[in-house]
């Protein structure tokens, strides 16, 4: 499950997928089921997310059934820990915005609940973190991971602030230039706030590179040391739950 756009659910899922979806929904508290039903009566912002999330989870679990003849969906759904995890996943999906966020929740649900690659406590922590983070958090986490995976120098704070920028030609008019610069500054400020939040959650940590010269204290920190952002152990655990490495 690579981080690609979630496929649009089919208007009418196949019979096997419908059976899997209904079995999963039968394990979810009534609140989430009511939201799915209510979506057919009035327009609920959570309805489309829950519908898409339910169908894509069911499709992945159906594929798992086809790949692994020993997989027993009934046994998985009967486990004591399954309902609490699915409750967190569906609640987070109902409040989420963006394709990346929904796909991250899907991956965490399939790996943490159905494939059971992680313990209950680890999966519960992942869902708690996912409920808090946004698409912007996911973009920056992936950028930091990619830098490390490609053995490039990890990203500095300034490089993280520029994540997502595309080169663009400035308008000729002063007003247009001012508007573009204001947009850039706003995006950089948001990236800086997201990076601070990732650090506060313990998902990203700052480490200094090897000194390039004599190290001495200064008003802005040690001289001749470049500090860079890296995924912490907790951040890597989250990444492994929501991205396919």
C-alpha cells in the first residue's frame, strides 16, 4: 500500500467486498453506523469519508483473504482489542480531511488490526497520533524520511519550511509580487509550526552533524555545527504504520 491517492469507491462494491464491509461495520459502535446511514438522508461531511474509508478497508481485507488462505476474518473481529482499534480508526476517519490522511488511516488499520504486524498498544498509540496530525504533518514526515532513506543530509529547519514549494515566476506588478511573497511567508510559517508540533509529539528530533571546524558557544548555539531534523524512534514507528517502506 504505497502512499497514492485512495481509489474512488465503486458505486456498487462487489458481493465479497460488501460482505467484508458489513462484517467490519458489525464490530463498530452504533455511532459510526448511524453516521453512514444518515449520509443517505442528509449531507454529512463525515459521510463521504466514512463511506470511502469503509470500502477501501474492505477491499484491502478482501485482498488479504485472497492472498492468505489461513486468514480468518471472523476470528480477527472477535478479538477483544479489535473493536477499540476500529472505533479509533473510524472516529479519526470521520474527522479527517485529505486523501493522504485517509490513506494513512487505512494503512494503519490494515496493518495494525487485520495483518496484526504490531501490538495493541503500538497500534492504539498510532491511531491517537493520526487523529491529531494533518496532511501537512504527513508531507513533512515523508520529506524527512526520504532525505534519510536516500542518504542525503537530513533536512534543516529552513529546508523543512520550504517543503512543498514549487519555483514560480513573480508577477510584474508590485501588488502581485506582494501577494505571492505573503503566500510564501504564510506557507513557511505553517511548515515551521507543523515542524514544532512534530517535535513536541516526539516524532522528529534534532541532531547535530559532525563539526566542520572548531566548536564554540554563540548566541545562536554552537558554531560550526549544522543541526538537522530526523525521525525519532517514535516517528519511525508511526511512519512504518502509515507508509509502506
